[in-house]
């Protein structure tokens, strides 16, 4: 079991490199689910035609290693860290990697609440809240058995 005192939360966004298609997103999800479950990392990836934004939680070593790999990933451009710090309580405990394509079915609600999906304008609190809204919506729409 993870020691909560050692958990960190990392949120970043990047500009999505044009040409990254839905198959690549599926590949990211498949690899992430397996690796994150093994490493005890939880989180959420939201993406649009223009941006990726991801929240990662877990012990510092695996989260830092994962972020270092993302920094070298060709699908990301102008990667920016929104937040990094202690996370004594994980917010995405049931999510080895949630994913949401925006705007999609959630788009109208997100647009009304936040004026759209534009991560460069999000504060750390707004980024967390944004991803938590997506998580809560998906948990209600697709409850676990």
C-alpha cells in the first residue's frame, strides 16, 4: 500500500502535435492502464484537438519517471507544469487512467462552467476542479458494477 505521506500530485498540459490520431490515444490509454496499475499511479487525461491535460497521483519516484517520459514524447509540444506537490489524499483512487475527449458529450457543460477547454488559462485549483468534474460525471454516467 502507498504511504500517503509520500504521494505527489502532478498536473501538466501540452499542445497536442497535429497528426496525433485516435489510435495513438488508444495506445496511450492501453499502456497507461497497465503501467499505472503496476506503479500505483492514478489520474485523468483530458484532451481535445489542441491540448492534452493530465493529472497524475502516486509516489514521487514513479510519477516523476512518468513525467520525464512524457516530456520526451513526440505527441506533446510546449509541455507546461501546472501543479506539483504533496497529495496526502489521492483524488482519483479508482482511476488507473481515466480519459476524456473534449468537447464531446461533456463539452456544453464544460463550456458553460469554464468557458471551454483551454488549459493555459487554468490555475492549479481550476485544473484540479476541471478534471474532478469530468471524473464525477463519468462515475455517474458509467457506475462501477
